[in-house]
C-alpha cells in the first residue's frame, strides 16, 4: 500500500510540474502547498528545463513553400533547411540533438553542411524510386564534409550524425558520401546506388574516422561491371584514423574492391562482421593494409583472380569467414 501511495503521489507531482498550474496559481486558489511538495515540484520543473526532449523538424519536397519546419503542414522543402534549423536549435538550452523526418521523394541536393548530433530519418521504402527518400543531386556528391584546419568546430560538426533509411545516388564521377572527418557517424538501413552506371567512384569515401558505423545497408549496381571503384575507401587522411569503426550486416555487391583501408592507418578496434560481400572479376573483397581490423563471419565472393581478403601491414584478426573464389568455397575457422 505504501508503495502504491508513493507512485500515486509521484504521478500527481509530475502532472503538476508539467501540465498543471504554477505554484503561484495554486496559492491564489487557496490550495496550500507543503514545503516538501513545493521543493519536489520545483525540482521536477528544473529537470524538465534541463532534459528537454529533442526538437523534431519535418521536410517534405512537395510543400508549396517552406514553413518553420515544426510540423508536416509547415515543413521545410529541402533537407538543407532542416539541417540548418537543427544545427541552430537550442531548445531548452540543450545542444543540438534534433530529429529530421523526411517525407518520401527524390531530393536533388548537394548537402555540404553536416547536421551535428542529429538524426535524419527517411520515411517510406528505401531503394525503390519514389517510394522512399533518395538524395540524388544533378551532379557531384550527395553528402560532403570538408575539414577546416582553421576552425576546430567545423571539423567535429559530424559528431553524432545518424542517417536512417535513406538512399544515396549520384550520376557523376564523385563519391556519393565524402567525409574529411567522421566521428560517431551512423548509416543504418541506407542504400547506395549508381544513378548513371559506372560513374560514381565510391559509395563512402572517408579520410579520417572514429566510430563510423555502417549497419544493414545495401549497395545496388545494375551489372557486374557498373559498380563503384570501392564501396568504402579509407585513404588520404591527416591523422590516418579508422578507429572503432563497424561494418555489420551489409549487402555489398561491387565491380571493384568492396572495402579498402589504406596502408598506414590506425584501424584499432574496427570490425567488419556478418556482411555479404561480392566483388566481381579480379577485384578484392576486403583490402586491409592498416592492421588491427577484425574481419569476422563474413561471406565473401570474388571472381577469377580476386582475393577474398588481402592484407599487408600490422596484425589482422580473421575468423569464421566463408570465402568463395572463382567457384571454390573455403570455410575459415581459425585466426588471426
């Protein structure tokens, strides 16, 4: 019984603190507020002011004109507007941590401003033109982060960015997604697709990364010769970091090397696990020249002359991979 009373009292206090009249109003109504109750209400109000729920913004390319982005009826017309609003959002005095909900459609945008600590969520069915959210610029990359050595804030602006259920597509010889520096960036249930077959160079090109996660994504190519040069290329970084990164549960079909991590990188703690990787002809499934990467439980299929896993450099940890090279299957049961 005492426990039930406490629960009921706490529920009442929470109601008073969030939707009920202020303390002053209660006192004007002649309702006494005991000191302990007063303190509890004030503390709950303080918590409500500090832990403010993240602001949600809405994007719909079909609206006639952009509104304030606070609801579907006043949605932004472009994703770039949503990102600008999210980065400026300090609702409740908190740092940006917003969500951007994007209505299905093809968005012909080159996104060059990264959302900071923000989640972009595409509605609809990904990978089906018109049924989901597709970022498909007329030319150039869909998403580009350029480092600014003179502005530290610009170099960490990608921190905590999440892309969920979004398709990326390009028609020119550029990476679909390019980061000079990616920290705690997530691609989850996204699709990477060639617009004009054989032109886009990379799906994801990253120079330096810490905590980059690519999870349950698909790479779509029109034929065995029309894929990317690499789906993921890690190269040319200032710090040569590819630390604590994860690729898990992806389906990657490539005419070139699927995953390429360049010599000299620090790949400590990075894991490539439970992916299906198909590299056509003489291409390589995983080219790991950094060391310290864990390659575990993948199915890797390559054509004639291609290596499933090619490694130079420091230690690499591999186990449980099923490799099929030119029709010959091998089950790898030990490592490194």
